[in-house]
């Protein structure tokens, strides 16, 4: 069976969930070979092997932390040359998509971004995408070179599938461009204790109907009862009620959780473009004609200030 390269997104050896999802998808089209780079790369091996990696290629160097993107592209290019994979899978983060695009250009291959599913095909992997603000679902395959595919978080359930996970050193020679952009400083983001928005299995969002920054505490309380991330519509962000980093929509972040709860959000196309691929959508809005209700699996016509606190109370009671 052909090997499939999976780029590992990790923090000092702690593998992030989207990578484990990629391993699940990679097993549908071949044998996963993980590529772990930077500080703690070797420490990822146990988690990667538990989720199906037959091999883990590692390389630790200061360049991965000191410079932007290009050293990682150099390493992935080296991995492609060493393995001759059937495909290269990368998480669909902002950095991941830049890495994937640069790699595809380097190796003369096509690229598919923001895939939501993968399957084996007679002429190579077939990727499913949700396009034009999720108005259409398309199936595509790369017609030239080694397919480079970025996959949205929450596109597949994480499945354990123990494999050998043998660790091998990857030989990497950095290009002159690798040191072209140096990182001069880092400021840690203040932790809220909530999941990362784009990776969360549950997202609770608030919009114009929240009617003020102080009222987002109601949204946060519901999110915390569910172990969810907090999102916001563009209207709420533009009004200064919640940080831009939490905006869901075409000009914000794209999410695809198992459960999305929209509170006081009308459902403009800009917002729908960022959350329409969610598996189950619930909306609370006092306007029965709000466009969001055309999209939902479950809708509650009511005042969010009445509905959301009651829902939070019921969930907390179940949680004990």
C-alpha cells in the first residue's frame, strides 16, 4: 500500500487534534507516515503510532522556531523525495495552507485546500470540499504530481489504530530562503481555558442580538457548561463586543464542529460561509423569519436572554 505523508502540528511534542484526524483520513488512502519537526518532535511518536502512523520522520532544528514557514517547507520537500508518497496531508490552518501551497509549487503538484473528506480513487485520492459559502459540495482530485491536500479540523473522528510508529531521522538541507524571515518576538495569547475555536467539537456563538459586550457572559456560560469554544458574528466583533480572533465567517474563521449553537445571529451569508459545514446547527433567535432558520437542524424562536440561561442551567444540572 502506498505511503501518505502527514504533517504533524504539535507544541513541544504534544500532538494537536487535527493531526490525529489526518491520520484517520490517511489510512483510507494508504499507510500514514508522519513528519514531525522542531522541538519535541521525537516525543510525538507514541501518540502518532497509537493513531496509525507506521513511521515517524523527525527533524529537530532551531530554524523551525526562529524563522517563518520556509524551513518546514524544506523539510516536507525532503520527506516527499525520501518517501515518494501517494499524497501529502496538512491541517487547514493559516500556516498549514501556506506550507502546503509553497510545497505544491516546489514539487510541481496540484493542491486542494479546505477538504472536509477524503476517499481512495482509481486515479488518486478524491477530496470533498464545501464551496461557495457551502452552497455546493464538490469532489476533486489532483491531475498532476503528488496531491497536496489541506483538511479542515473536525472533518473526521479521531480513531485509534495502533501501528509500528518507528522513528527515523529525516535528512534536511535548508535552502537560502529558509532564513529570509526571522521571528523577532512572541507574545503568548492569554488562555481562557476553552478549546481553540477552529478545532473545537462544540462552538457557541453570539451575534447582534447579544446587545453588548457585557452580555457575552451569557454566551460564555453556555459554552463553559458544554466545554465549548466561543464564537462571534462580524456584527458583534465590529461593535467591539468580542475580540476579532473569535469571529466566525467569511472574513473571520471557518469552523466545522460537531455542534454549532448560534445565539442572536441573523444568519447573513457572510456568517454562514464560516460555519455551514457544522454537523449539527442550533439557533436561538426571536425573529422567526431570520435566515439562520433556513439552515438549522433545530431552531428556537425566543429571546436568547430567556432561553440561553435556562439551557445553561439544565446542562449544568445534567453535568452535576
